[in-house]
């Protein structure tokens, strides 16, 4: 595939969270090209957005958890695997709780619903991560190993082995993502009977039951323990007739546990943020190993400048013109470096700077080849952040915005007299204690010329 894809229409999933046991709803919405997979906590103040990227993984105990600044979403792996299998590069998932619903413990409900509504090709090219040399992650003490080899396509082989005669060695493979729906999607999460009370003691699996997990019994169990399990699952029909799967639940495949581990790996690898061309061979994979491996792969990504420029009408009526900006911000010529604010939402601001030949800084930077200083581009973006910040406080004239820090700044192209700079700033985390943290981009003629992460603070004037 060469073009990015998003879901064709909104779909929703409701059900219990595996670990909290609370009913949650996750709604998948179409998203713009190059925005990636993002989760939005609509139940929290500021509706924080968490990009589904490996560096945002904050926990891997019995599921993959991503988070930013205290806002988290857990158990995302089955939904992510379905996105991966359907080649969905861009989507916004609005979640009204801390988990994605577990549903039946597999990817099938997500996969089938996405298949029902379909996906839409977008006007943006896919950038692949091509494995060019052997890449390895290991945990020697546990026998864990994940290796990526060069390959023209994406394929995965998984081997699992546990300290149990029931799952001593199992294998699963997938050489074509188009087979995910019939070969992998229905495979459920699993655990051993001996793990259940341990997980409950750790305040986990409050939403787990015999309908959304396979429980393997590899030892004799007393009648008293059966009674205790009946109470745990609130099921009078719990029975253990022999060693095997609790309640004699039939397996979809003889090697269903290995296939489910492959499912989890496919979901966790979508945290790389790009489809992979490579052959992945995993021995005893788990969410910790999967996501650590995804972090290693992300370090191999080549920088991309294909950030979409804002689509705005430069002749439209601005929200703030030069005079209105003077009423909001303290800057004056020659340091007022934003001319207009064209768009202002709860999470984003778009501004404009017309770079003219008579800018005072061109007299010395540089007389023979006038180029706008990068630090002044950065200052322009900071001023846009100031507009955004002050628009969120009452009596804004009583406050100032002070620049605190800047990270990950890149200047990609020169800016010359006659250029029109368009600034796009997006909130990274909700405003808390007056701290504004934004991702900032600058464009000229649709091309990205600068970017960075800006942090500033809203402070009340002293006089």
C-alpha cells in the first residue's frame, strides 16, 4: 500500500474494562493524514490526547498502557492490532475512562466492526520503516528474544514456552496481514489458574471473566477452590472436570495462546507509528518486550517533514488582527512578531506573520542575503502560544505569559523577505497550574520550515 488510510465513519465499542471492571466506551473517529493513532480522554479535564507511540508507554503489567502527564489509557493492544491489520494509519479514539473495553478478550469485535464500515484512502503517502539490518531485543534471564530481519514484506513468527506441561512449546506465524481476520483476530487472552488470585491481589482483572479470557488449569483443584472461583467470577457453573481449559471452553485453534501472543505483538508494533517491512521472530514475547522493541525500532526512523500545513483562507476575517493583538499581548514594534490569529480552539491556535523586506533584523541578518533568524521564528511561535494561553483566562489583561523552555527545535528551511509564515500550535497536555505546553510548527507555502515544543507560564501582573 502506498497511501495512508483512516476509518470511513465513526464507530463505538462499549463494555467492561479488564482491570477496573467499569463500563467504558471507546469511539473511533476518522483523522487527518499524518496525525497517527491518538487516544483522547474525554472524561478528564482538558480532554488530554495521548499519541499511541512507544515512547508514551507507561506500564505493561497485563496490558499495554500509554499515558502523558498522568492521563492514561490501558489495554489498547487488541484495538491497535485491528488498526494494524486494516492498515489504519490515522484515527482519533475518544475514551470515557482509563481503559479500552476488553469485550470478548480478542481483537475480533474491533476487527469485524472496522471491516463493516471500511477504511478510506487519504491523500498522503505511507512512509515505511524498512529493516535494513538485524535488530535484537533480549531479556536473557527470562529467555525473551525479539529479532527483526530485513524483508520486503511484514511477517511475524512467535514461539511461547511456559513452566507448564500444557504450554511447554507453541508456535504461530503470520506472513500476510490480510489473513489476520481469519487466523488471529478471534484468539483470546489467557492466563493460568494459579495467576488469578495473584492478579486480584494486585487490583487487576476486575472485569475479567470466563467470557473474555481462557483460563488454563494444569493441576488438580479442590472443591473448595472451585467454590472460591465461582464466587470470584460470580458464576455458579464453574467446573473443573480435568486439567485443561476452565469450564472446558473449546479453543479456536490448538495453538490459540501462541496466536494470541502474536496478536498482542502486532498491536504493540503499531506503536512504532509506521508500518514495518521486516521479518519479526519473537520468543516468549510480552507487552514489556514488545514495547521496548518498538522503542528500538522507532530510533531507526528517518526524520520526516511531511507534517500537514493548515488549510486556511489568508483573506478571511482574522479572530485577532494586529490592533486586537496589542490589546491582548504586551509586544510592540519591532517585537510584535504575529500579525493575525486565524483560528483558535480549545487545543489549537493558528497565526500568521508576513515577513517584509523592511524588518529591522534584516539590516544585520544578513545585509547581503536577508534571512529571518531562527530564534525570532521561535519567538513568533511563543507569541502565538501566549495568545492561546491568555484566551483561556478571565480578565486576560491582568496576566502575562512568560517563556519557560523549548525542546526538540528543528529549523528546516530558510525564511526570506516576502514569505508568509503560518504557525500551527497544538496543546500537548491540558493547562495545569498556568503551565502551557504546546507542539509548534511553522510553514511557508505549505512546507514545514521550523518546529519545536514550547512551554510557557501564565503569570499575574505585579502592578
